[in-house]
C-alpha cells in the first residue's frame, strides 16, 4: 500500500493494489432485520408515512413523510418494526427505519410499470439508491447538461476491490449499462477509467460506440473523481461547483452494471457488493442485501471484535469510524474495515510542529498546515476564502502523514459541512426530547419512537 522513498524528504507513494484475478464474493444470508437510513430528521412524527406494523415489499419506494421528495428503496419484504432518530455525521439528526424481514419475498411492481421508458426522470424516481449510488437526482435537474459520463473501474480508496471485481466479472453488464446511460443523458462522450492491470479484462467495455478507455495511474488518489477531472479531462472544478455543473457525471462500475440489470429485468437491484478488510489487512468480497447489519457480515467472514477494535466504514484513507456492529450496509458502502485495537492510532493533543509533511503530500497544493488552523478555530470563511478549503479533494493523505496525528481531513470535512449548512440556512437540528441510549448507531445515539408511532396510529384509527 505504501512505498516510501529512499530519500526522506521526498513524499511517500501510496499505491492502489489492483486485483490480479477475480474474487468470488461470499453471499451473506438474508438478514432477519434490515435497517435503512433516511437523511431527514425525525421531527414530524404526526406526518410520518411509515409506522410500526406497515408492510413493505422489496423494491418499494419509501418516503418518511407524505410530502417528502426524498425516498429510499426497501431492499427486503417485511413489516416495519420501528422508526428511530439517530445522530449521524457531524451531529446531524437522521432517521432509521427497521424492518422485520418476512420469509416470503414479494417484489413491488412500481418500477417494472415504468421500466420500459428509459429516461432520466424514471431513473431519478426509482434508481437513486441503486448499489453504487448513481447521481440521478442531480442529473435530472433540467439545468444540468451532461456531456461526458465517466465510469470508474478502480475503487477510490486503498485496499478496496469492489468495483475492480465488478469490472472483472460483469463486463457485459457494464457495457449495456453505459449504452442505457448514454441514451438517457444524451452524453456525447463516455470514458471508462481503469488501472493498467484491468485493461485486458475490460476490453469489451470499449465496444459501446463513443466509449473510450483511459488508463489511470495506480498511485493514490488517481481514482478520486476530482483527480480524474483534472488529470484525465483537464478540468478543474471551481470552488462551490460540482463535476455535474461542468457537464461530467461519475458512475461506479457497479452502478453502471446495476442500471442495466434494473432496466432489463424491471426489478431494482438491492444487493450490494463490498470489500471486507480484516485486521491483518487481508480482504474478502461479500454480497449482502442493503440494510444487512455488519454483525452478520463479520460472522460469515470470521471476524471477532474485541474491546477497542475499530470499525471503519470505507477504506483506510477516507473511511469513517462507526461504533456499532448493528450499523447497516448502505447503497454507498463499498468497504468495511476492522482495525485491531493495537493498530488504532489515536488522535492526540499534540500541536502542529510545522513539519510541512501535509503540505508536501497534498495533491491539491493546499497550504494544509494553515488551512487546518482555521478549520480547528472554526473560522470557516477564512479557511474557504484564503486557504483553499474548496480545493481539497478529500483524499485523506494529510491526516495519514501528520506526525502530530491531527485529524486534518475530519476538520476539513466538518468545515465544508458547516459552510454548506450555513449557505442553505439550515436551522440547527433539535435534539430528540427523550433519553438516547449510547452506542446504538453511527455516532452512538438512537431513540426508539415505536410507542409514539403506536399512539399516532391509535389516534388515526379513532
Ligand atoms: S485531504 Fe488533505 S491532502 Fe487531500 S486534498 Fe485535502 S488537504 Fe490535500
Ligand atoms: S503534517 Fe501535521 S504537524 Fe506537520 S505541518 Fe501538517 S498539520 Fe502540522
């Protein structure tokens, strides 16, 4: 993973480890309980459209409140057992929905009724939460004009092999998915970004007309979308803009393959492939229903968690720690990593020693040592205006090399989140008014509102 220079002052190289041959994913059995996350807070209990006891089918669109545009797709068939509040990243209030899985699976017919019409609108209405999280919502905005589609076959974080394996095993599906994506977006160009080792296996992807394969380096972070924008397309995303604003849409290889499957079968794929990185850094691929608790995956992979071991959702560079094995697989979960307590490097209180390692390693040429000072001091506007906050491509390299173990990357992400929140004039989210037991969700707090749901149901019945 890391190749150190012989000369101490040169920056170390971090290298992806491309798969030499395909791996056979282990299939995780259907969970007994699935948990799904809404990005919205649980603050309008009287307007909930989902209540304990409600039946749901696989592939059914679920909305938290009747008037909501945001939806998730049920990956299982069963009955809602609870609707709970939990605290997500950066202290944001979110909602978790638990479903007791039924023995017999029923497939919802909503998508199959419209799947004959290959359109961006239908994709945005039903396929936003396909495995790989394709950006259909953003693309369906009439102001967005997509010229180029980029399909990435190299996973964006180190040690992760999810999309590489899909390239090796689903070339034809990716190719058909690309044709569908071209048709619905009217994109002129399609680029498939691959490391040199996958060129041979992925040769068939280049068959779709207008599709070009571009080789990307095996040096981290060459597979991150902002890096591909700059190095492959020669475009720099300006501060506050996205690649979609510049006419470029990114899809993972998994998302492209799932698009083909969805439109060809009329059923929404609900099984996620993910890389499990064990304590000894060996890796396994698994296929699990979205909503499956990580605990089920660890059991199949033979992983035992001990006190102070750490679970990281994602890879070693950009993943985030979570505090419970009950955390579910989501459509965006490409990897889960377990670190032995002895290998966990704790954040320290050491001050910055101005060594300059973060500045030397930063691929975006940011004065990181200065940026982090302003982020730490919560002076976010200065960080953005004077120290290139928005040029950060979120690779995590600075945190990895910092000898003072300052969580630079996390400070930067928090700064961007706070700036976005301020710009959207989002009100601070109210804390849930009841006790929150620890260690039940991502950031440790969950509040079950089953009882209040039942009360609401009774009132409605009356
Ligand atoms: S995460 Fe750190 S190293 Fe990476 S681009 Fe941002 S500031 Fe630079
Ligand atoms: S790597 Fe850490 S200690 Fe060194 S200059 Fe950057 S923030 Fe300071």
